C-alpha cells in the first residue's frame, strides 16, 4: 500500500487522460466529468431516499446504503472494498499485525466451530484452552449456528476487557467455562527462523505488516550469533502480502543500499513513484533462495520480483498469484473506510505481474487473462529473460508432492485434526515424539470407527469408461475386462493406507506436533517432508549450479 501521498491523486481523480470515442478521439474535460459525477450522485441519492422511505416493506437504511456501495465497487476489482466501522479491526490487523483478542484461531471443523490453533503466551493458552475445543457460547451468546467471522468479532475487543467463553471438550461430559482477558495480540511476520542444515538458514515470512522488515533483520542477526551464515532460504509460500512499504523494507535487507525495489504508476504518467532500499543490507553476500507458490501474492511478489530482477536470489517453487495492484485505505465519515486500488506496481526490470485484467471480460463474463504466448519479455541485471503478467515465474520450478485422493479427503473431512484431539485426550505430552507404527495403528482403527471412505481417481474413470463402453455397444468381453479392472482397483484401494503411508505420517506428525509443541512444532514437522525446501538447500550448497541459475 502506498502512503498519504496517494490522497492528493484522488482529489481531482486525475481524469485528463480519459478519452471518448465519437468518430475520433475527444478528451473528456474536468467540467464534463464533474457534471457526470454530480448527476450520478443526485440520481443515486434520489433512488436511495425513495426506496428507504417508500418501499412496501421496511428497509434498513444503513444496510441498504452499504449494499449500494458494494454494488458499485463490485464492477471494479475485488480489492476495492468498503470497510465499515465494525470491520476496522481488520485494517489494524493488516497494517500493524495486531488486534485485541484472546489468542485463538477459530474455524469450522466437522460441522462445529472449533479452536483450530492456540497462540503461545496469550490468555487462551494460559487458561488451558486447546485445539479441538468446540465453542458453545461467548459472553452468554450461543454461537453454535453462527459464522466463524461473527464469533471472531465476539471474542475480539479492547485489550484489558474480559470475555466469558463456554466450550465442549472431547472426553468431558459437562461444558467448560473460561473467563479470559483480551490482550493486544501481535501477529508475527516471521513465524520460524532456524538453521535447517549447518550454515544454511531458513526464514518463514507469513505476512507483511509494519514490523516485517525488523523481524527479518532480527532473524538474520540470530543466525549470525549462532554461527556462520553460508546461505539463506526465504519462504514466501502462502504469504498473501500486506504493506508495500514493508515489502520494500524486507527486500532492502538483501539488496545494496539505493537499489530500485519497485515502482508504482497511478492514473496518469505523472503519478509514478519509485521505491529504493534505504539501508545497508543485513544479509551477507551469500546465496539466497526464495520459495514461492500460488499463495504468494502482492508484497510477496514485490520481494520475489525485486530479488529475481536484480539477480540477488534464485526463485524456486511454483508460479505466484499475480497481483500487481496497489491499494490505499482512505478514511470516510462515521468511522468507515475505503480501500481503493490506486496504482499498479512494476518490478525493477519494468514488468507488471498482474494476471487478471478486471476491466475486460469475455462474452461469458469471465475476466481476461493474458496468455503466456503474449507476455512481453524483460531482462534481469544479468540479462536473463523474465516475463510480465501471470505472477512471478520461478527460476527453478519444483512442484510440491501430490498427497493423493485419500489424504485429500482426510484433510477435507478434518480427520487428522479430529484424531489429534482424541489422541491428546488419551495420552500425556511426554508420550509423543513422532508418529510411529503404534500411532498409525491407532489412526487406522479411528478411521474404521469413522467409517471413512474415499474415491480413487481411477475408480471414477473406470466407471465412466464402462458406461461409455455400454453406450457404444462394446462386446461382453470388453465389459468383462473393465469389470476385472474395477475389481483390481477395489483391491488396490483396500491397501490405500499403506500406499499413502508416508503422506499420512507427515500429516499426523504436523497435527500432533502442533498440539504438543505449538505452531513452531507444526512448522518443524512440515520441514522434514518439504521437497521444495530440500531442493532449495541443495541449490544453496552447489555454488556452481546456483550461479548458473543466475546467469542462464
């Protein structure tokens, strides 16, 4: 996001470049534009007043107005939104990475609102709330049928105030009641920073609020204290972004002072602004690998794009999301705010990585996307080819492993999560180090009790093939062969637990580690089975191949 300088762009709305096609091209004057705006406001106000006052059924004026605003903004990109006063906490969370709450993550699991995660050091953890607890009521308000967002709003509030929470816990007949104190919850940008191999550090950056750059600096300083830093992996996978200024600051921790990190261009060429790194880098001149995936967006793409364009790092993983738009939050009346797209951003080589063109749709109403064949080429500092649109394409493509249909269904139904609740009830913390054969047997028994089933991909395809064969009047011999194949798939499905054993073990390790060692334990467990991280560390070790990636 840009700073307050953007507000002056919005005063005249900068409309000198707008053109009308009337036989030739005729520029729309400011007078014409403001006349249209005035007419629009008058018409909108009249419709609003008439409906609110005279519609056959009673209309809530506030909700009706918000619906009108949402309808207008719905014709633009999805990032330009109206923020009511009640939703203001989300803005503070986005910009400052903090809010008033009790330190839990709430979500829907197995048809109930449950505690998904408990943050270390806050009221919920200190009072003994654990993942898997089912929320029944908050301050006397039943929440069983409420949405997760509504329940989060009930638990959040002014730090220092109390909130009473009623929960149901696995193995407990009676509900448990807790009186918790809301605190200022500070979400960390860097959620993990450790050596994953001698000399090679790993930093997981999950968001870009105001302290992102400082937390990266602290992480790097921590590596230096523990030993010589020979290479660094910066993990931006799943990071949806945040503040533009924070992205510039993070990139500056790797780049020489005065390096161009990103530029933004608003409505009209005179509204271009360039952002440079302002401090000396804290990361020594060692190899750097940046991990990305389709969940890496916005500020993550600014950092990945800058380090790629300036040949400071090798980007590894899969293509990023492709969000090249900049938003500014403007205050409105009555505590409301408007988040508005005010510019596009461009990486140091000059490319805009925005994938979707929200101003153009096809005949089916689908937004336009630039095909790969039409993406323009740009060059990095070393002359490597990079491309606009469609996000950041990695220098080294490494796909994550496909866990398979059985594991996907187990995750979808929340059965790893549910089993961890049962296991934690029956076992002491000292009894879990990692998943072994005994725990796998317990999980197999648990799935039998849940009557778990799933569909193999090949199972559906053979059914479709047999149906097509019948419609095409194939011989009985062909149909019999298809039946034999279906039987073979059924037998193979019966040993699916063993076939997917490694993935099941990995998921269980992460879920159980989060119960006994918190979020840090979950991350550590995931790193042991992370093919992209393994490829990144291997690349850091091989200086010859690493250098080739930066020169090819």
